[in-house]
C-alpha cells in the first residue's frame, strides 16, 4: 500500500512564463526507492492477525423487530430480541430462555428490564418468582424480594410467602382454579400432590403409595363437596392416615381392596405429608387460597424470599406457582403471550419444581409461554439433569461473565461455541453478554438501561452502604 503525497514539479525550460514545460522522464529504478512519491512498505500478516483491526465490521443489524436489549458491541447497532417475534419468523423453535452468569454480572438487570418492564409495555403477562432478598428489613419492616420495588413502582403489590406468618399468602393445591382435577391435564391436582409428596418423602413415590394418595384425594374432594366447601391438603392427609369405607367406592378401586390396604399403603406417606403441612409448609397450603392471588394483572410477583433456603418449602411453592400459571394459561380463550421469570434456575435440576416445570415446558409453545431461567454457572448442574436439557433446548441463551475456567469451558462446550469464546466469557465487563438466538452466531451485546430502569435494577445498595456501627456494644 502506498500513500500519494506530493508530485515533483516538472522542470521549466528558460524563457519566461509562456515557456514550454518539459516533463522529466520518470526513471523506474528510482521509483523503488521512493524517489518520486513517499513509499510505504507493505507489512506481511495473516488474516487472523489483521481481523483484529475490524476493518469491515459494519455488519447489518441482526433484526429491527422486537424489544431493545442494548447495543451490539462490534457494530454499534441497537440489538433487538423478542422470543415471540423470533418464533413467528422461525428464527427459533423454543420460546424458553436461559441466562447464565457469575454473581453480580448483570443477570437480574437484564431480566428486570428485557423480560419484565419492556414486555409489560407490550401488554404481555409477566409472572416472576422472586427468591433473592434484596435488603434486610429495617426495624419495623419486613425483609422482601428484589422485585418488590419494581412491582411497587408499577402500583403492584408482591404476593408474599412466609412460613408460619399470619400475613403469608396461602394457596390451596386442591383449589379448582389452580389445578385441574383431571389427571390428563398438565397441571392436575394429582401431579401437584405427587410432587409435594416426593418432596416430603425425599424419594420417589412408590406405586401403591401413589394409589393411596389418589384415593385419598378423591375421597377428600367428594367429602368437601358434600359439605359445600373446597377440600384442601389437610383433608387428603386425614384420608391417608385414616381411610374410610366410602373411599373404596371412589372410581378405579378394585373390588378386593380393603380399608386396611389403603391404611397400610398410605401410612408412611400420610405421616410425612402431614408433618410437612404442619411444619415446613405451615401457613402456606393449609387452607383456602388467599384473595390476593390472581394472575389477571399484567405483572404478578411471587415473593418467596422469606422462605428458608434449605428444605422443601421453596421447590414446593415454586411448583404450585408453576401449576397455577399453567392452569391460567390452559383456561385462556385467546393466548396472551406470557413470560415467567425464575431466577433460581437450579431448582430445575431435581425435585417437585423440576417435575412440574418439565411437564409444563413441553407444551409452552401451544400456550404462548416463555420460561426464562437464570443460572450462576453450570458446574452444579449435572449433565444428565432436566435442567441441562432445558438449557440446551432454550431458544435463547444469554451468557454473562464466568469467573472460573471450568465454568466458561462448560458453557462453550454445551453451546458448541468457538474455543476462543472461553477467553471472551471470562473477560466480559458488568452488563455485557453474549446472546445466542436459535442457531445463529452469538452476538456480543452491551445491555442498556434507561435512567428509570437503572434505579429499579440497582442491587448495589447493601455493598455501597455507608452505615456504621459503634466499636463497643450499644448500652
Ligand atoms: N447493563 C448494565 N449497565 C451498568 N450497570 C449494570 C448493568 N447491569 C447490571 N449493572 C449493575 O451491576 C450490579 C449487579 O447487577 P445484577 O444484580 O443484575 O447482577 P446479577 O448477575 O443478577 O447478580 P446476582 O448473581 O448476585 O444475582 C447492579 O447493581 C447494577 O447496577
Ligand atoms: Mg441477580
């Protein structure tokens, strides 16, 4: 490559201004030394090295349809993404989304804006299961989840669950509005009861235990309806621990079964279920559904941040919410695109939430339902788990920074990305992510927030606190 500078003036012959101008003969050998023009010597390089200059990166925008996510980092174009639009355009076949990233990389900010606020403005239904405690309650205040401020900014009160608290929301798993009584429905009462029993026993439900549970449920529902009330899980426990003759007359019971058989098969399961309802789930499922539980609003936030991290309450309540949502989607006349956000994606690995969600996600396309699940890293997700299939099958994968080499490598392997992506994943700054839509190449995106969104998504409150404490114990 040579840069043309100044051409040498041709020499004039003598004789004043009108004299003839004689061009000097250009000598080729002098050219080689840059005699006439500035000579820029070429540099030998490889295409791999030169690609670092990004000479031709003004690529076409990925799409101009959908919800704004942020800015494509290489080209500077705005980056839009909407699973429902992308599905319609056949860019992806699964409406589910997996968000993976280390602590504090920007996952929740992405979810609160792209999956919640920006969807609501399009008239979509959004359901959030909020597990993370944002700040400890100040004196006289109850601690609450990280979506509470966002919900209140939109005039919506989160639905809060807390074991043993009188103010806790209750959901009756036998509520006809929540789960269908028909076994063939994805959100059947039996499916939910089995999922809860699985959690209570800590092992798979044995076939005869399952039959005893089914008979107890039918007997409980029949008895409650004769008393003009809605049965709840306490009725099921009672019928398992103490089955009655009437139970033998429920559908599908073979003639040779006796009350003793039912008692024997359901004894252990009934005792464990009873203990669970009285202790771990106290106040959460033992009675009629609270009046504030409704999925008719655009945004519903289920605040489960007060539930204990260990124990069965979290997966069970998540399974119940998932079933409730499925029942609402089943009964809608015209499908309203619905986004459900679950930040605790690792609950998909096993347990009651995994079971219910697996059944529900199979039919998500038919219900216009997009499940959005967040994970910190993949090292705690077993390769053969339902969670890994959910991540692999997700139509959209949003990858934030990974701090450990193993985790970055696992992401690269799982999504078959070029090996150099490991380095990219480990150096992504806060708020930047790689987004893979369907089988398209991943795109490096900087997630953008409006000033209003930035305030609602800021989770650095505690870390930037300037509160102090005295050196000695307060008197
Ligand atoms: N796009 C962004 N631009 C600028 N700052 C951002 C962006 N996204 C997130 N942040 C900042 O980073 C902090 C952490 O973000 P966020 O809570 O979303 O992380 P996270 O990945 O959900 O963390 P955790 O794993 O702890 O839940 C927030 O306080 C937020 O202000
Ligand atoms: Mg978060």
